[in-house]
C-alpha cells in the first residue's frame, strides 16, 4: 500500500504520479485509485498495468479511456475480469487491438455482451 492518504493522493501532481514505481502502483487501494483524477491516471502510463483486481472498480470510464495501449494490454487477466459493464464500454478499440490473445480470452461472456459493435468488430473482425 502506498503510505499516502486520499487527500495526499489528490494533491500529487501528474509528474509525481508518473514517477510512482510499479510496486507503488500495485499497492494502491481501491479508495486511492478512486481519488485519482483522469489526468493522474493517464500519468501512471505503463505502470497502470500493475493495478490488481481490487482497485479496478475505482477507475472511472474516463480513466479507462486514457490508459495507454501499453498499460491496458499489460493488465493482468484478473484485473480485466474486475471491469464492470460501463468500464467495458469505455475500453477503446485501440486498447482492444493491442491486447494479447491471453488477455482477450479473459473477458467474460457478460463483459463481451456489454461491448458495442465497434469493440466486437475488433475482437471478432
């Protein structure tokens, strides 16, 4: 766990968030992730891939959209399984296209049902 409270997380600049190591990102709690702004989530860059399944519900749909393709394609399967319907709908086609096969296989039937036609075209095109 990152030894910062919610108020301290909110106060971090995007440069400070971008400087967090992968171990620090992996230790973020659901409350801390929910406190991050979309700009802060974008600043996580590839280290966002370290987010485990527990804090994933704290990501807003805007947060999902700003994840780099490198970060989204490196998310663990268990993290992908934690995405809810609104979060699934926010996954960009670029993120899906960059996903390795084992990651695509992690999506549940319910999650695939929540995808829009464009997303499905990337998956099954």
